[in-house]
């Protein structure tokens, strides 16, 4: 068989290894320079799990969301639910209310980046006064007695505008709402609290705001009141806290597991153990450095990258070290052994690294900014591990005494026995193995048809996480905290004062509140009804819209003249635009998508007169994220499969060999995703990476196996003998790599993020499937298809 690209590449790497050993001090010095540069730029990276980390600012849906924030809200909120458990009067306990008044004032004065704090003690309230109204604080004259406080309770509970907003229907829970003057879409320089402390996470919004809120409500003066935190501030801070906690535990644990499994499974020298750890550590630092250099942020996707890079780096190192130890066991010196090892497996490592990096790079087509950025720095990390494995690792292995070490077994006996059993089964039952594999793939393909794209930010956290527990309570007590917003633009000043417009808005609210998952809705129509009621002696029968435009205009005029300002949460200052905000439970994106479709259909059947409608809000961004995941899945996976297939065909100089090699690479993806479909597990923005990572790991093993199968066939001319020799040669590395990788990814189980833990389980399953495909299915396929040509007569 003619010389292939893989053969020429192996010879080139043998020369590279020789150069690295000869210039070991230069390699070591350059590695230290890279470490210093990586640490410097890594210090500039900031954590961000906000929507701004997921959506590009050129995205039309995200642009609409930012415009909405600028014009109507411009702020994120902190939401504090509280109750007074030991009082028969609930939150309307006189002593507790005095504490809430003091708390409201402290929050407004002491929380960084706060714009306004609203509670029952200072909320805007409209009072009737014969033929006019007064707008002021609910407690403009603080009650002196408990009886007066209970009278105030009856007044508040009779106003629909405040129920399920500041007070729950039972009167046992109330809320404090902090409107912030910063948001998670602001630039880094704008969210630094103390310029002298730099961009450390605890000096940035929302972390610094969340910490201040927690410190204040924990003060002894507010004892006897039980607090629960949710909203944008608490949610984004929780993401950052969990991410930093997971990283501080997960990364060291990953390295520890790698070391333990490496020591147990193959008998590396101390330098042989330190070498792979040095490779993966430097690679992780370089990735963080590139992130700082290019302005990429630490988000949820980065949380899996250190373990991923460690896995890829160790997988490459295992192939090199096992071949190196085999040479040592045969009597070679250190330098000769590592040079021969690199010459044998270097080409396969390069192909594996390139295909894995390509798998990530194609994900850069994603419309999710965070995923697109992750695709770039993960690809960089993969190539860093390869370069360092063939240079820095070589220096570690080639250093030490030139004396030939004593011969010893290079792997645990059970590893060799397992591989030998697989070889025997493959040779004896190739047809049965291929038939079984084909049946598994067929069942998995059917399961793929059931796979759905869906996610829920609330369920990303494990049940024990405080933010999830508090948010579930708030949703149960007060209703939904997720928002879907419809903006109606009449394109004329005072256009929203048209009675027909307001009735149409009210109709939309009535329809929406009748839908599943919509807990409440707010609009200018609610305020208009409250003003109308106040003008009629606070008679509940007049909690309805005024019937004439002239009267509506007068109401708004008197309201503003009396100091009313809350209307501008729902209308533009020229009264040309109005918003309807639906408060929705934090349900799955699938339910949100159906809700939006139902509301859109209602608006088509019942259009708001004279208005152009646009929808936005966090709820819509969830739906957009699901759509982007679906598109990325179709486009990204197709490009991955195509790109890897082309590389394999070129490397082996054969379309037949290249396409045959793709089968065990596709198998783990199809089997795991198919199982997810059968088990009704959903594909979210993290599980989307399963295919990319699984293919990358599977390709690494398959390339090493196919190169060895081809090499052994060229020597023997017999496929059965080639399978047995190839599996004996490369099989131990495949098995050891799988055990180490599954052990490393088990670190994900300790994450407080359910989405990360489930990803670790599924990825481990994919790695095991890839091993079975390589040790059993692939050899059987080779025996049946004979891809390297006809056998030679002995």
C-alpha cells in the first residue's frame, strides 16, 4: 500500500521529538513564558452569566429587549419576599412594618447601584378626595396603632393593583422591589463599584449589590422577619457564585482524579505523571489567557472547559506514555523511547486534535454568543494540549538518567486481559457484533425523532440551591417572575388615551391571564382603572376603564399633576407607546413558545387598533435561545460530521477507510442522543455540546485504532491477525483513556448545577459507547469489509 499522509506525519513527529529533547531547556523556558503571559491575560477575564453573555448585540430580538429596557424599565430588579412568621397579623404587624420602613430606607441608601426601592411603606398610592385625587405614599402618615395598621391592610387588599405584586392574596407575604440603575447588559467599566479595587467579581454588579442586600437583611434590627431573595440581582449573582464555587472545587478535583487513575491504571514514573498534569494545567491557563486577550467572558460554558481540556490532554498523553513505557520495557533508553513513541503515535494525535478542534470550531456558527465564543477558546485549548504533549511532555519523559531502567509491566494485568478478550470476541463473532451494533443504531435513530429542545433556567440549579428554593416559593406565593412583554406603538402622541386602545389592551390581559402559566399581567389599563375608581369615591364598582378619551386624558393629567410617576413604567412620556407585561411561571421553553403562539394568534384575531406590536422580555429570549439551539444542532452537527469525514478520508488516502472510520465516531452521539429521546430527556444549551465532545474523544481513539489496524495488516497481510495485534498494541490505551475520562467527568456530579451534572453523566455514557464501538464494533467491521485491500497468501 502506498505511503499515506499518516505515515509521513509520523516521521515528521519523530524529528520534532528529537529536537524537543535536544533543546529541552528552550522548551521549558518558552513554557514558563507562556505560563506568565497566560496568567497575566487570564487576570483580565470577568464572569458573566447574563443574557448579554448569550446574545450578540446585533441580534434583532436582543436589540428589541435592550430598547425596551432603555425606554420603559432601564433597570434590573432585586426581589425580596418576606413574612412575619410569629405574628397573627402577618406582614401588617405594626412592629414588623416599622422594621420594613427602616429596611426600605437602608436598602435605598446603602445598596450599590440601586435606583429606587419600593415596599408597602413607600409605594405610590392613589387616594380619593371628593372630585379629585391625591397621589403619594401609602403610609404618608405611619399608623400609630395596630388597629390603624389593620385598617390600612383592608385598603391595600381591596386594590387589585397591589395584590400579587407587593402583597399576596393571603396577606401573609409581602415584597420589597429594588430597581437597579445598572443591568447585566452594561459594559464592564460601568459596573465597577470601587475603581480602586479593579474588576474583581466581588466589586462588580450584581455581586456587590447582592452582597450588600444580604448583609443588610441579616442585621439584628430586622430579626423576626424571614426573607427570601430572587429577581435579576439574586439570579445573576447565584450563577456567578455557583460557577466560582464549582471551578474552585471541580478543577482541582479533576486533576486529583486524573492523577489517581493514572497511577492505578498504568505505572508511570513521577515525571511521566507530572508531565500530563503540566500539559493540561498550562493549556487551561492559556485558554483563560486567550479569553482575556479577546475579551471573552467566563460563563456557564467555560465551566466544562477545564475538565474537557484535561480529558483531551490526558487522552493524548496516555497514548504517548503507554508507547513510551512499552519501549522502556523492551530495553530502550528514555530519549530513544520517547522519540520512538512520538514517531509512532504523533500523527494519530495530530489528526485527533485537528478533528476535535474542528468539531468545536463549527459550533462558532451558533447564534448564541456564549456558545460561539466557547467554540473558539475550546478549539484553542485542544490544539494547545496537542502542541504541549509533543514538546513539553516529551521533555518530561526524556529527562532523567540515560541509564536504561529495569523492565516492568507498563499497565495493570486486568487491562491486558480485557483487551485480549475483546480481540477474541471480535475475531470469533464479527457478524453477530455488527448485527447487534446495527440494531442498537437503528433503535437509537428512532429515539432521535423524539428528542426535543427545551430548558428552564430555574431547573438548571439543583433543588438544594438557595436561589431555586426562594424562587419557587415566590412563584408559588406571588405568581410568575418571568416576563413576556408586548409593546404597542400608536405612532402618535397621546395615542394610548384612546378608549378603544385601552379596551383592546384589557382584552389582551384577560385572554393572557386565562392561559396556563400566566400568573398576572400589568399595563396602563390597570392604572387607568385604579384612577377611575379613586375618582368615584374609591367605589370598587368603578374599577373599570373610563368610556371617553376626554375623561381618560383628564384622569392622566390630574394623576401627573398630583405627583404620579408609576405610569411611566408602562407608557412612553409622550403616551404614544404602551407595554403589557405578562408575569409567567419559570416553566419550560416549550410551554413559553406555545403561550407566545397563542397570544400572537389572539392578536391576529383581535388587533389593537392603530398600533404596531412588538414583543420582547426575558420569556421571549428563552424561546429565541431554544430556536438558536435547534438551528445550531442541525447546522453544527452536519458540519462536524462532514468535516471529520473529509479529514479522515484525506489522512488515510481512502474514502472507504475514512467513511468506515466515521461509524464508531457517530455511534456514541447517535446512541446517547437516541437514549435521551427514548427517556424524554431534553436537549439544552449545554447538552448541545454532547455531540461535539463525544465525536472529539471518539475520533481520538478511532484514529489510533485504524492506524494500528492498517499498520498491522501491512505487516501480516491477514485481517484476523491484524485485529489481534492492533488491539493488543493500542487497546490498553483506549481502555485506560476511557476509565480516566469517565473518572474525570464524574467531577461534574458535584456541581450545584443540575444541567452540568446531567451533562457529565451523559458524556460519560457516550465515552463508554465510543470504547465499545472501537474495541468490538470497529474490528468486526474491518474483518467483514476488508478496507485495506485483499489478504495476502502466507
